[in-house]
């Protein structure tokens, strides 16, 4: 039987706070984001938390493939362009060019 993916209340709050403070959240901040199923659910939960706060902040989940591996980032597209998000994630994960 497959275990259901759950996002805790603390993870939702941390994710929404990170989006508001720095404009992004990576798998370095929330290691569970390394799992695709969790990341898909997490982005919806973060967006829900932002809406509960009456904030109209768009968020996007993006996967980037690097030479050293794949990385996940959730970011605010009005604060970061896609190229900036890729560079931010690369630096957060410690990957070199």
C-alpha cells in the first residue's frame, strides 16, 4: 500500500514565510521536496496558506536538471525570473557550473 503524502502545518507556514521573505523555497529548506509527490502537494499547500493570509502571491514549482542532479524550487515569478530561480537553486544546493 502506498503511503499518502502529507504536508504538516509547520511546513505550510515555513513555506509561505519563505516565499514572503526571500521569494523562494528550495529542497534545501524543506528536504521532503526531493520527492516529486511531496513537492506537487507542497506547492498547493503553500499557495493555500498564502490565500488564507489574504495575499495574492503567485507561486510556481520548477524542476531544474544540473550535471550533479535534479533540484526543485518553489518561487514567486513576480520576484524571480526563471533563469534567476535556476541560479538561486544551483547556489542553494551547492552545485558548481
